[in-house]
C-alpha cells in the first residue's frame, strides 16, 4: 500500500493544551464554583480555563515558533479533563461552547496554525444521553446494544455492587461503546466527519487500540480524509504500532519510543524513577551516548519514512510526569532534550508550560495551571533556548525533513547529521559536566552558524569542536 502522510505535519511544531489549566478568560462565568487559579490541581476540581483564554494567548504560543495546536478533549463533560464525554457535538459550555471553538479555529487559521482535537471514541460517560437511557429504561432501552450490559440492574455509582456493564479499565464512570453495533459505528464516524466539516485539521485518538477492529479505523480514516485529504490522524499507541501505520488507518502515533530514550540519556544523572514508575512512563534505565544513538537510529527506522516524519515527538504529556520533574528538576536535561526534540525527525510537540520550565509530578500534578499571573516564576532562559531552536527548525529544511545519521556516539558525546536536498545541519551534544572537544571529519565544507550561540564556524576539513558542558551546538549552513 502507498503510504502518504500530511505534508504540513512534516513542517509542524505542536503545542499541547489541557484546556482547564491553560488560561481562564474574563468571559468565564464568575458564578461557577472554581478552584483558585494556580493552586495545586486535583482530580475533580475545575480551574476554569477556557478556549477564549487560549485565543487571548495566541501571541505567546505563536511567539514560541508553534504552528499547530493539539487540544485535550473539549466536548461537554462532567470532568476537568473531559475524557468523560457527555455530548460529542457540543463544546463544553465552561470552555465557551461551539462559538469559542469557532473563534479559536478562525483565529488560529488566520495565523497559519492548525488545530487538532482529541477524539475519545472507545468509551462515553455516565452522562452520555444514550447511556442515561439505558440506566432509566434498563433492558427496554432503545440503546441497549450501544453498550455491554451483562446483568440487570446496572449500578453506575453503587460500588458495593458489580457495575454489570463493561467499562474502560473497570472504571464505571466510563461505559465502553459496543463498536460492533452499526448505529454506534455510524455515530462515531459522523462525529469524526462533523468536526472536520467544522474546520479542524485532524484528530488525536485516545486509546484507539481498545477499539480492536481495523475496519472501524479504516472507515474512520476514509471518512475524515474525504473531508480533508490533509487531515492528521495520530493515535495514542504506547507500544508497537505497525498494525495501525500501514497507510490505511493512522498517519502517526504519539511517539513514546522517543520520550523514554530522551529521559534515559539526557536525564541519566538525575532520573527520578520513583516518579516515573508512578506515572505512565515506567522505570527508565540510564543510557550513554552509544546506547541512545543505537536506540534512536532504530526508532528512525521503525516505520515507513513517511510515518517517521509525521510522528508526534513528545517529552511529556497530560498522562506522564513532566519531563523536568522526571529528571529531578535538572534544567540542563530539559534544555538538552528540547535541543534533540527540535532537531530530530518528526513533529515536535511542546506540552504547555514546558517552555517556562513548569514542573509537575504524576497526574494530576502534571496538569498545573499556567502561571500567567506570576511571570516572575517563568524561566526565561529555557523559553529563549526553545525559541532559538524553533526558529532554526523553521528556517532549515534539513532539520524538518532531513535524513538522520549518527556521526559520533561515545560516552557523553553525541553528534548527528540531518541532510535534505544537499543541505546539512550538524548537531553536537555533550551530557557531561565539563566542556569537551569532539573531533569530526567528513563534514560538508562551508560556513556554519550555531543556532544556539550565534557563533560562526568555517569548516574546511576535519576539526575538533568544543561542546559546552551539558550543552550543544546546532550548526546550520550560513
């Protein structure tokens, strides 16, 4: 099968937003019972972030060099994370409703930014109308076959009884859809089409492996791509994803095969594995440069080249401890990992707040409110470092689309080349605590500029490069 992924994704830099915690606008209902902005997040309380707040901060986001937004769920729900969907056709009123999403998409598109939404299609919620009908009418419900009842009555809240219906990981708040039923399939496919017609640019699919049915996702792709052939379909698959990446289902997946090696190499000296084991990442064994280079070379070859260029490369997400906290709050590990993320193959994805070195442990702590009201807490050096890298990536076809070739990997020193259409970029990294000379030969001659320091290098033969302690050089043709 011919595999083709959206062209724009190969040039994209994503920014992931957890809507309840990003920004609360002045349009938010002042009479809601909300948690004070910036207080420690909990599993159940609302901070009251909304989509109007995102619009108000698009200057900040675009100033990071971002050109694509990925939102955790925005549809009506009785949860701060909104993975408990009540209505798949309505944006949550607390987020501003459909009008706010309309305004957001229009504002983003005016800036040349794409918008990708989170699709939660494996399960609904206790508040979903069709499930409510099942609770009210029992075995007489018109929607009995939309779910998986096993006995009567159902017990959606009474934990002293079995739920008597299938739920996601046994969580009775999340009744599983019966995606074998024609009406359910048509409903979910229609949701996919509906929001594509509304103007979104793609879907991130929540736990799609739990709809264990290739034909379901093949039809989902067909319907979505019929509306927009350049729509991006990215699945949350943590392990091997070959089954879904053959060109007939997803374009790419969230690349946790990228995340773990970055923790292992850049955070090798400071890993907080108690925190990693308490979050979705699990135990991470430290790596030296040689092991990291081997693994990332494998990851580069893991899937078809079109897929690799569209992979969503993340350092952390709403499901894991934030990268900074997972590496013992070592800022140098965060900046090194960000350097690699912005110079590696695939679409980098910044988790909101990482640009200012926002810490956060396992859920719900990784979902802290963005501290707009405390700009003095922002790490400006981390943000400026990120901005230099995104600017370099946006101006370098080699960094966006080039081949990945390791040139040196030994001890604490790593060097690799990105090459596209004769243009080369060279990345040299040092995870050691002292500056080190890294001798390299076979480089294309010419004048190069280090995107991180601005220093210029004239390359006319083999030469040593002095790489700063816990630092990097990103050499681009000048």
